[in-house]
């Protein structure tokens, strides 16, 4: 068991108990709305071990698939390239470090700020998967096809002994996961 959640209760919501084991994908449905980002970041911090919660036991460190954000000055004067990003962030010995190059128009010199949503998210995903197979991720900013593609890749990793928590604001993956947990809002 990687994570055991006995129930997370805050002033505004409750996440029912669940366990995450190797070979499982847990979808945490957080609903869509202005609260999504703050709730997602709070839960992410608990599940990666940055925030301690007496009701959550983290037996194995999880890694959040961060969104690529480039500083404005860097974007203007010397944009980060795919090759530079991978050298700095990825485990170059992993086959995932070069998977982004399977998209025929992407190479080492491609500027990341020119990548549309799905390839940019794939770059972050592959970079994270080059270092770990236990991830927390979201599909923010993805269209339906991009979300399906990313989810399929994560499922393949999970089927090979990984594990994942999807923090989501849509119900698309409700019937395509090991466990589906829905956030419950506290009544005011």
C-alpha cells in the first residue's frame, strides 16, 4: 500500500477514505469551479508528503506532474528548449526521456513555449515518468483527445507496476479507473 487515506476533512470539504496500491489509478473527482486549483494543490501537498495529515499515511513518495511555466524574461530573451529541459529535469537513462521525440515535429531545439497544450503536458509527463512510476497528475488545460491520450499513457505505466492519482474536475474517467472518489462539500 502506497497511500492510506482514512478521510480528509477540512472546513469546506471531505474526501472519503481510500487506499492506493501498486497497479492502481485512483480518480479524485474535485468538481469544476473556482475552488479546483486550491483544493488540488492542497491534496497534492498531502499525497506527496509536503503537508502532514493525521488521517493520511504516505508509505511511498509520489511525484506530482508539474505544469511547465517559463519565466517571462527567459521566454523573451532565451526560451527554454525541449533538449535543455530534459537535460535539466529528466533521467536521461530512462526511455521516457526521449519519448517526446516520437512526435515527429519535436526535436531538441524546439522551444517549449511554442508547444501546444497536449505536447507540452506530455513533455512534463514523460519527464516525471523518467524518474518515477508513482505519480499524481491532472488534465488541466487538455481537450478531450489530449486528456484521453495522457490517461492512456498513465494507464500503461500503472499496468507495468506504477500507481497514479488523478485530480480531476470532469467525470470522464469515472468508469476507467481502479477507484473513483468524489469530494463531498460540507453543508454551510
